[in-house]
């Protein structure tokens, strides 16, 4: 596959932008469909070999046109908040439609974004819908690879940056599920794992946990965000009843930093003791090597 032709659903987002850069470095031709073409960052549209196209990816006829003639189909689409129907629509139904479009077009290679903690019996709609999508992928008979990242950090993330912004304005931060453990992974390591999936047949049929080299509690991550941003503040762990009340109050906001479903996800640690997959052939980058540079 000297010049692979790839379509990346969800490619205009945080992870997709990093992936697009790396795909151009291997000479790929990349189509990124989006329903909000005007909101695509100019730097992404300016990359060589990248085409951003307005499309309704839930329309089977448009999907058929988008995947036609591609060597690889990548699905990065995901939401963290919404109703049960929203999670079903974004994670399960769209995956079903993309798989069907691949099968009808005779496209074999399919790379799928899931999440660490995806579980049909998981406590949150997010985790259950991600697991339901995984089941569709495994039953598809495509040449699939499933990626399960922990929380992803990087210069444009909405995780460490969010906490740093909050700490700039608050004298202290009341925090729900402060002891939940995470294994944050750098966005460029996630993108590199997808590029490996484009290039390597030995990753077919693999489910890869993408995690960083170190485990942190949520409270530790918030304190690090404050430290690196130069706005260190006390972090106050909330009891469950107070956290639920806080989530209810935040639910009136357009983009609440915490919802009840997010809290349900946080009842399960977001780690993999096996660590970053040795199969990929490199060591993941430590958060301490990257986060200070952009949080400052």
C-alpha cells in the first residue's frame, strides 16, 4: 500500500487532527467527512493530502460514496455526554452503518476507536454503548483492529486543559470521584498506533489498550494540571451525595464538565495493568514530559 487512501470518521476532532498529521507523513490521501465543515481548523485543511468534506455520515447513501475506493476506514467518532439515545446513535448505530458500507464496498481494513472500560455490563451508558459497538466490529468479518485508550492528553485536550482553566478561576476545586485511577496516554502515541494499524497486517484482529506508563488518581491529575499551569489550588474530594448534587446543578450548563453518566463511568478505574501493548514496538510517552509544555 504505497499511497494508502483512507477515510477517517471523526477526523476533525482532537485525536483525528493528530492522526491526520501522522498520516500525511506516510504519504496517505485522507478524506475527513464532517457535518460542520466551517468549523474545521484551517491548519487541518491545509495539510497536504487531506480533504475535508461536508457530509451526513448517518446517511447510508453518503456513507457509500465516502468509503468507495478506500484502502482503510477509520472510525474515531465518540461522545462523552448525552442521553442513552445519543450514545446509541453515535457509538452503536453509526458503527453498524459504517461496517455495512465497508461490506457492501468490499473494503476489508477497519480501525475502530473504543475506550478503556468498555463493558456491556458497565455502570454507564457510555461504557455499555462502546462495548456494544465493539461486538458489532468483532462480528463483522472485516479485518478489524480495536483501540481502547485511557484518557488522552495533549496540547488541545479537554481534560488537563479543562482543569487548568477551572483552577485559574476557583480558590479550590471540589472534585467528584477523586480516587478513580487513570493511565493517561499521549495523543501522538494514540495516533501512531493507528498509523501502525494502517501499515501492519499483524494488528488485524487485535484489541489494543492504549495507556501511558504511569497510573494517577483523578485528584493527582488535577493537582498536576494546576502545578504545570502555575495555578496550584487545593483539591477537595466530594462524597458521593455531594458529587451527585454537583452533577445535577451542572446539568443545566450547555457543556457541563461532569454529568451523572460521567460519574457512573468513574466508579470503575480506567487502567490496564498489562500496560502499553508490546506488540506496537515502542514505549509510551510520560505525561510529565509533555503536559508542562502546553499547560504553561
